[in-house]
């Protein structure tokens, strides 16, 4: 069965998009068929697989997520191939900045994405659908969580990394009133520098918080990530031997095992 996983955090800079794009590549390399959906107006997930010119071309065309939602179309016809055999994408648009208004005018607005995605999920073509959510808590973020089976919460190992996390947990609980099957798959700690106490404090706080699974694999800071972004590639493709690529492959394995146990 197709598993829909969203990557969300209401704080920017958490490594959310990098985690989504890198895990998509790692899962695909493990033989899974993966669809990624760019739900953020900043286009960063799209830019992880296409250069800026191509990403802007998608944004200005009718073949992007915003166009599908505005027209009320199923997402099946909005899927675009990437250069990687097992990875497809539904690109974003800068017009996603107005998606809250667009949703406000629609009937059953919290479930628009779930309905649009239904054909893809029911087809079983993909093992995983990974959705990159924007760093906000509104109707669009709720749409993404309502459409998802699981949520992965990237948290930056920094003094402000845990800031607003309580609001995020409250938001997840409110979404469960609509999507009772939504599960927090786990928290992944990102941008780790083991020489600093921030990492230790972050891990201690998370692991002592009741009801939260923290993935054993965490992601260190790594210049390969920035170089991969500059080359519009997931880090595993840009430099497979890099520390972060190795960690994301390990995290992909941990995620698969966690889902099997649920």
C-alpha cells in the first residue's frame, strides 16, 4: 500500500526540505517507487531536482500543484518525471502564497488535497508519497496532514530548534479530529554539530518528552548538502560517500522498519 508521509515544522530552517528530498532519493535507491510533492511556495523541493530555470518554468505553467488545487483536478495528470527512474514529482508554484485564500472559498477545504491525491494513492503505483509542507500552521498545512498517513518532524539542533514545538504538537492533535489515523512517525534531529552542547540539550529534551519517538539516526551539518543544493541534486546523488548521504540512507532504513512495526 502507498504510504503518504509529510515533513512539517512550523519553524523555518529545520532541514525539512533537505530531509524530504534526501529521503526520497534514499528510498528510491532501496528499490521503492517514490512521488514527491512540493507544497511550499519557495520551490525548494522542486529546486532539489531541477535547476532554477526549469523550476520557474514549472511554476509559470499549468502543470504544478497550485494549478491542480485551484481547478479542483485530481493530481494524476500533474506528475512530472525526474532524471531518477524511481522518483517523480509534482512541482510547486510561487502562487502557492495565495493558497490559503483559494482553500477558504472551497467546500470541505481541509480535505481538498486528500481528494486530489486519492487516485494516486489508490492506484498503488508508488510505495511512498512524500510531501514537503510549508513552515506555517494554517489551512494548507492542515490539508497536507489530513492527506497523510504519517508525519516526520525535522528539528534543528540549535538553541531555537525546539521553539514552537508545543504548538506543532497541538496542531497535530487538532488535525487528528479530522484524520484520526495520522501518526507522528518520529522526530529527526538535523544540523547536528556534536562539539556543541545544543545537540545534547536537544536530544535530552526530546527523549524525555512523553509519546515522542526520536529516530536514532541524526543528521550532521555537512557542506555537501549546500553543494548538492547548488547543483539541484539530492545529496545522495551529488556525493553518495558524504556523511549526510550515508546518514539519510540509514534514516531511510529506520523509517521503513518503523512503518513495518506500526
